[in-house]
């Protein structure tokens, strides 16, 4: 029988055209609330409209696969019915998030925020002999969560002459387990958090984690806000112990007047690390391949097991 595929109503024509011939394509209703029953739908494409996606999951008959456009699935895990396969978008965000890491790392090392502030005030402030900050050569970068994005970060940092330490939840050759973090943190000039949000990782970056970091080291988090204890982070920043670059926060966004907005040594971007112009092109190439695989009985990619 033909496969019924439900997609977001805003899907562009060039992305619809990527779907394989022979499948029946349905648009999710644009308005809310959704009808009580949507009908048959073996394959659901989950975009970033979480309320609509959750409503659709409960209203589709014979649902077999939920394919997300996001790499993180923490907001969907508890809503996937038994027997339904959840697939994430691992690989889709590798390039932009890796570039965000390199961009903000260079900005922090070379004092770019201070120079931009001086520009806005019309001040020519060189800051002495070290006004240009520091370069990355010889710096030790600790990547916590060495999956596909971690590998993309490492590849882009290689020309800078850095030293890489790798940590992941699954130990493998050349990659330390999470249990080794206390010994590795004091060695790192930069700590990059690339972990998914799970029960195990929620609050992982706590006061003890931050205290183990090298003084004035840079903590970077483009992953999920709740992986970091915001109160502990704020205290460490206000004490001048560490520097921070965040693309995600907890809560998100930070409340007006939160100390992290104006604290020295903090760079914050509004969860845009992966939100680049080519995002949907990459996502729909993955989606089209997944639909083809499902329709022909081939194994699916990026199947979520144990939360990631």
C-alpha cells in the first residue's frame, strides 16, 4: 500500500519535490486546534512547531515513524507511542553549529565583544599590548559529546593547531567516558558542551564541574540549556572564574535583567547556531531519504535508542 506522509503545511515546493514518487503527501492543518482525527499516516515529519507535532502524533492512525528536523529529541521522547520509531536529524546541523563554535571561540579569544562595544561608543581602545587577546595555537579544547557535531568541530579546529580532548557517554578508542571529566577539566582552555538533554546529562555542568575548570577557561554550550546549572554558572561568571559562550540557556530566553545578559566575559546568541539559510535544504534531503527507506523496507537512519 502507498505510504501516507504528513508534512508541515509551510513546506516549500522544492522540498516537497524531493519526496519519492508513489507516496501520498498530506499537509498538517495550519490552524489550531487540529481535528480529532487526521486519518491514516504512517510517516510524520516533525518540524519545530512542537504543539502541532504533539497534537498530530495523537491524531494519526497507524503511525509508524516520526522523523524530526532537530538533532535533539528531548521534547518528543515522552510522547512517542509504543511501537513507533523516532528518528532524529543527526548530521543536519553539524556544519552551522560547528561554525558557531569556531566563530564564538575566536571572538572570545580575540576580545571581539569588547572591541564591538568600543565601536558602538565611538572609542578607539586598543587595551594595551594584549588588546588583541590570544590566539588558539596550542590551546586545549575539550569536546564533551563527541558525536557528529563534535567531529565537525574538531575538523574545523584542526588548522588552528589546537589539542583536542574527546569525551562521550559511550567509551571508544580515543574518546574518554564521562567519568573522566574531573581529571580532564583542569587541562582544558575551552570546554564545548555538545551533549543531548537526557536524565543523565541534565544539570551535568554544575558547581563542581565549573570549579574543576581551569581559571578563565571558556565554557561553550550550543547544545541544550538544562545541561548547565544556570545558578552555578552565574556565580562562576560573576566571580570571574570562567568565560562563557551560550547559544542556549535555561530558562530560554533568559528573563529580563538576568545577570548573564550583562556579565563580563559572556557571549549569548538566541539559539540560532543551527538556524542558517541551508537548514531546510539539508533537513529535507534527510527526510526524503528516510521516506524512501521506509517505503522500500530499508533500515532507517538516526533511530533514537535510549534517548539519543
